[in-house]
């Protein structure tokens, strides 16, 4: 079995914790809980006959007052970037965090999740920007931690990337 550390990166309140809880425990809570530092969960899965254990590091969100610590990134095999579709500025933070992770870790597998698909009518993220990122090789999924849409697919896609990188 391969054990892989995966860091969840994004701004405050984009849904990182909700995505992890939906994936690991199949639960969603309307109650917002700020992550202080890091929260670690594990989930085993099988991809192409290979058993993987994802060790999910849910890091506190980044904003102008708080920056993701480089020490939390060490040893990561991949990162999941999360942006909130209803807050366009969170995509800029996700892009910045991807660049920081790559400076610290080198080029590792990553995926960008645009969360809160259940609120898509309120989205402010520019679709042309997403298309450009896809053209630049980014794998992007639109997710909803609330109704679990594309959550399982997101982790499966990242696990596939991880296996291909071995």
C-alpha cells in the first residue's frame, strides 16, 4: 500500500474542511468551523488495482493575515487547491498557493476544485480564466461539498495522478 500526504490549500471558507469531511465521512455541516493550523484525516482507496492511503492535511485557509506554513507542505506528494466559485478572489489565492507549493516541493500532482457548485447561479469566477488554466494543463473540477457532487471523482482523479507519478 502506498501512503501519500496530500495538502488541501485555499483561502478561508472555500470549503476545504467540508470537502474532506464529505469524502472521508460522507457528512456535510452547515456550521462553519475555522481550521486552526492543520487537521489530518486518512482515507484508503483503490485505483487501477493499487491500494492507496491518502493522508489529507486540511490546512488553515490563507488570507492577508495568515500564510500557509512551508513546514506543513514538506513531504507532500500532491496538493488539492480549492477556490470558492462565489468569490473570484479565492481563485487568485489558489493560484498563488500552487506556485508556493511548487517552489517548496517541485512539480507534484495537483488538482483545482472550484467548490460550491450548488450555488453556481452566484458564481463570480470568470469561466475564461478557468478555460485558460485548463489550456495550461490544470485539471479542474467543479464540486459541491454540500451535495457531494464530484467530490469522490476529485480524489479519484488525484489518486490516478499520484499513481502515474510513481
